[in-house]
C-alpha cells in the first residue's frame, strides 16, 4: 500500500531535477510532461486543460512549485487508486533525476543498486523539504546493510563518521547517501556482489515489505501432489514462486482478519506440516524442519494479528516509533533547556546579589579606610573610639561573609530541591501509570465478576429445571417399576411352566436314548452276523458280495447317493442325526 508522503518525495526529486536554476520554479511545458508521465504511471487520465486552467493567472514565465503542489494534490494524487505499480512510478522519477545529481561509474554499486538506495532514502528521510536523512536513520540503515552483508558493525568507526556529519548539520541528501554506500566506507574489503546482495536484502525488507522468505513444499489443490516453491511473506499476502528469482509467480495467499494458521500432524510421508485457512480455500505446507515451521507459523500469525489490529507493516510502524521517540526527546530537551534557563536566571540573580554584597563590602571597607584616615588625623583621645569602630567594622564584614556563605548554601539547597522535585515528578508519573493500570484491572475484574454472577444464575436456573425433570422421571420410574414387578411375576409363572415342560422332555429324551442304545446293540449284532456270513461266502465261492435281485420299488435318492442304504439303515441314520441335533440344541 502506497502513502502520499512517499509519492510526494519521489515527485519532489523529479521536480528538483527539472529546476535547473535552483530557484524552486519549473516551466509550464516541463510541468505538462511531468504531469503526463505521472498520470500514465498511476493509471489515471491526464487532463491538460485542467493544468492550463489552474495556471491561467500565470501564463507567462516559470511556475512556482507552491502553485504546482495544489494542482498535484487535486488533479493527480486525489484520483490515484491502489492498483498501480509503485516501483515503476519510482523508476520513472529516478530516471528524471539521478543523471543530473550523481555519477555511478566511480562507485562500487550499479545504477540498479543506487536506485534501491534512493528508494530506501525516501522511506527513511524526514517529511521535510529539502529531503534529508538524519544521523539516527543513517545508522539504522547502515546497521541493517552491514548485517545483510554478514559483516560486523563498528561503533568506533561510525562515531568518527558522526564527527564528519557535524559539518553537514548531522544529515545527508539522497546523493550523498548513495555515494557513502557506493564508496563502501563501512564495508571495507567487500566486493561488488556482496554489497549488491546486501542492498537488495535491505531493499526487500524495507521497501517491498518482505518479512520472511524461503523454500517449502506445497500441496496442490487439484492433483494433490507436493511441489517445492519459494515463498515470500508480506504484511497482507504470501506469494509463492517457482524459484527464488521471483520471475514466475505461481499464486498468492491473501491474508486478512479471517485467516488462521494451524500446525498439522505428520501424514503422507510429510513432516513439519502446517495449514493456512482462508475464507475460500486452505493451503497445506511442509517446512524443512521444526524450527523453520515454528518461525513461519509465528510470522504468519503476527501478520494476521497486525491486520486485525489495523496496524501498518512492522518497518513502517518501527519508523513511526523512532520518529515519535525523536519528537518526544526533542520536547524533553526543550523542557530541559527551559529548566536550565530558569536555573541560570536564578543563579544570575544570586550572583547579582552576591556582587551587590561585595560592592557594599568594598564601600564599607572604603568608608572604614576613610574613617581610619580621619581618625589618624584626629586627636589621640579619639583613638580608643576608633579602635572600637574598627572592631565593629570587622564584625560587620564577618557578618557579610557569613551571609554570602548562607546564600551559597541556600543556592545549593535550591538546586537539590529542584532535583528532588524532578524525581518526585517521575515517581508521580509512575504512580499515575500504576493507578491507571489498577483501574483497568479492577474494571476487568468487575466485568469478569458480573459475567460469573450471570453464569451462576443461568446454572442455578438449569439446575432447578434438571431437579424438576428428575422428580418427574422418578415418579415415572415408580410406575414403570410396578409394571416391571407385575411383568416379572408373570414371567416367573411362565418360567415354572417351562421348567415342568423341560422335565417332561428330559424324561422323554432318556427313554429315546435307551431305545437308541437297544437298537444300536441289535444293529451291531446284525452287522457281526452279516460279516460272518459274507466271510463264509467269500471263502467258499470267492465272492465278496452276493448278487441279489434289487428292490422293485422306485429308487431312492439320499444324501449318500442313490440306493446306498437299505430302508432300515436309512431310518437308523435319520434317527441318529436327529438325536445329535437335539443334543447340540440342549448343549447350547
């Protein structure tokens, strides 16, 4: 998101480049060209008639920049939308001004690096014209550049450079800052590539609002495959590219107040998973390790929290805090100077009093000398009186010295009292802050207590309803219990009848078993006889089986094949099968 003050800074550079005579004035034809280029870059229609109407009272000669500023605000900046490319806009203004102000051939940086330093200058410079960057912001930028290059910051070297800045009112212009970076004053031994990479990293952080970037795996929405992407996190979006050259953009994750980020358990052979949930879709991402996963989650949560609170990007907020701190420090310095002036005035007043006392003492000493001279010329009888007067004057002098010492001690006590009052003022501010915090905590506790009382009343109402329901359920349970008792008695009667029937069936079963055993013994005896008879036949005739005429009736089909058994054997097998079935049923 662009800010009007930052756009005005770039336009100011372009305007001053057209101001060849350095009088703050540019011709109308040049302003027309500049206005047309600004409108083209900001994607708004250019109206040359409006420019003519605005300057119709000054049709001849150069036009003042004070007259161009209202036109710029009304006909250009008020119509700007958020969808234009700010970098292209800055490059256009840079192209108009840099060749007239600096030569980069003798520097260690390229034109593109100089453009990035120029953008950083516009971001960190004060909102005053002509634009300058103060010592604190210079130190902030150089520290970041040194860290980006992997070098060690030197406090002693910058302290020496501060002494040189005193001759320049503790500030630099954009072109002086570019020359300072290009000469690599604070990066001795660094090559062009290292310096360029450091400038690019600081440019991404401060100007492009890149909060974090790196490779991670992303799950696709259609084919559900995992692909490695280069992710770039900004305050209100998270973009992912094919690789870190940022050429081929594959997609954007728009962050807003409704988004959230959560950690996921390992699955599908992927570890260190987390998910970004947006209103329309969700994005599953896999980091390389747990530390980077936690760093990404924390960074995304911070962005969402900033959006919910309506705060600007971290670097813009940090810049505002530094400016507010400087303003408060300047106000405190002004108050301190005012107090020092008051103390100096009081001290001067005391010094005047002391000077008056000294003059009085000198006058008294002169009077004493005159009196002494007069007394020497007087008669001898007045010598004793003169000595007495001289002693009296000495006493007066001692008293005056004591008064001077007393006034000096009073001055010291006064200064000590002033310091005590300042300490009491600071303690009073701390006490007021503690009181405000205590009131806020008390209000929070009061709200919490009211909410707890309301919840307690709700719970009491629910408990009364539950008690009434339990009473109704208890009465209903008593009626159901009586019905169950009656039903149980009926079931007991049925059970007794069933037991009697079971006893009868048991007796019948024992009888059937005895009959079965008797039939089995008979069958065994018959089988033995048949075997003996078959052995005899086989022994005498060489036959295993007698060939006898078959049954004249219809052939029976059984589970054991056609005519496998006689009718008697078949009936016996059916009976045995039925008894086994009954035994299994009883066992169950």
